[in-house]
C-alpha cells in the first residue's frame, strides 16, 4: 500500500514538469550563474503568470503591431522561454550596464533582481515583448529610439509595458 502511494506520488512529481511554466510556456526562473530554480515567490510561476497576463492584456489594447495585439499569436511566441535571473539589479561592464536581455534565438531572457523584489520593477515584460517580436521590431526607428526598439513608441508598445508597471 505504501509502495503504491509512493509510486503515485512519484508519477505525480514526474508529470508536474510544467509546474514552473506559465500557460504560454514561460519559465522557470533560474539563477543566471547556477542554473538553479529560484524558489522566491517574487519571480515564481505565479509572478511569471501575472506578468504574462498583464503584458498580453495591455498589448491587446495598446499595440499596433499585429504580432503583439493578437493574444493567441503573442502567447504562442513565448513557448519554451526560460527566464534567467541575475542576483544584482544591473550587470555588464561600466558604461554598458543592463538590467535586462532578450536572447531570442536561444529562447531565454535575463532580468535583474530589484531592491523591492517586485517583478513590476524588472525588465520582465519589456524582454517578453522582444521575444514576441523575435527581436525584430518594425523598422525604421523613430522617436529617437534605437533599432532594437524601432517601433515601440509609435506602435504603443511602450504604453503597454508602462501599464504593466502600475501596481
Ligand atoms: Zn529592449
């Protein structure tokens, strides 16, 4: 009897591989240096799900880029996306420090750990949008933006991202 229960439990553990992923397939959040799963709730699966829901919701309403305002399409781009978390808020070399990175072809993003331990303070939703665009924004760049964020102002993308920061 005990044996069966154990077997059942382990079967349960095996099939819960997606416990750390959002409905669109984002996660888990892992330590950038060790690759270990991050257990802190601020960036746990509930937080990732919340961030995902928020950005999809606001993109549907603000963004003019069809890859972004179509919820199903945007969600589909996030499958198998890993999230690496740096222990610091910023990293890199002095003068070119960052607090977020999107590696579209490698299927991962990197974010920093903010002092207030809130995902809304991170670059999470910003990096998710890079992935939704496959790191290929609609060019030319306008509004004083660089090529990586070419259409983010004129197409309402920054508006959507900013909206996710509001508590
Ligand atoms: Zn960016």
